[in-house]
């Protein structure tokens, strides 16, 4: 059984290639969410600005509820790093945007990796 067959319909990662190699945006969903939560923003940025947008699926998300028990925040950060590396091959300037817990991962990515900007949407505080 391959990994794609384990992903719920609509929860697949997405990639919208941009008009040029200039700007790429990594989009990170929140806890218990899936790339579907960021697909609308990704499509909007792609269609109106010509940006390449990549929506990743964090480990344990978009499959079965029990799958959320296994991964740690470190696994999620590895997924973010993998997404950044993929975008670096397609875009000269990388931005990261995340929703809720994805916003926290966005702030960590902005601190640890070379990115041109971050947007933490509805991130938790405390």
C-alpha cells in the first residue's frame, strides 16, 4: 500500500507552479488540518501574483486520527524543511505562511532557515 492511498481525499499536498522563478510560498496547515485549509490561499497567490505555491501535508495529518499519535514537532519541522528544499529548486525568493500551529512552524522556519518573509496566521499564543 502506498502513502497516497492512505491520505484522505482532498488532503493531498498541492503545488501551483508560478509564472516565473522569482517567488515561492510554502503553506503550512494547522493541527488536525490538511493542505486543503491552505489550498485557497495558494491558488489565490498563484493566480493573482504568479507565485509558485506549495502546500505540504504534515506527518500524521490528513489520514486517520490515530496517525496523529506518532509524529512529534520535530517530524513536522522536517516536513517544513523538505518543502523549503523543494521550493528552493523552483524559486529564488522563499516565503512561508502557516495557519494556527502551522503559524508556529512558520515562525520557527523563519528563525532557522533562510527565507525572505513569514506570515503566521492565527497562531496560538502563550
